[in-house]
C-alpha cells in the first residue's frame, strides 16, 4: 500500500498543444506535487517536475489558488 494518497489530478492542454498532467498527493512526509508534459501525437514525455512541500507550503499554495479562483469568478 502506498503512503501517498491522491488528492487532485488535472489533465489539460498547454498553450503549445501538449498534454500536461498535474498530480497532488498527501503523504506522511508532506504534500507531493508532480507535473508531466507529453507530446500530443506520440505520447512521449517531454518534461517531468516533482517536489515535496511542507504543511506551510501546502497552505500557501492553497491560499494562492483560492485567491486566483475568486478573481476568475
């Protein structure tokens, strides 16, 4: 059993037409954020970024996303 619990999965196209997958997980070690970009036709992975966030960093990210959502409404 994995110690990471999936919190959010977001699959979108970026401005260049590539597919972008963003995954957010919670774990005993902190919040884990993973981003991968794939070519639309071949499915080849173009980029991959991952990071582990502390509880405070997770709160800061959540507050920033909430403020952005409020501006978009």
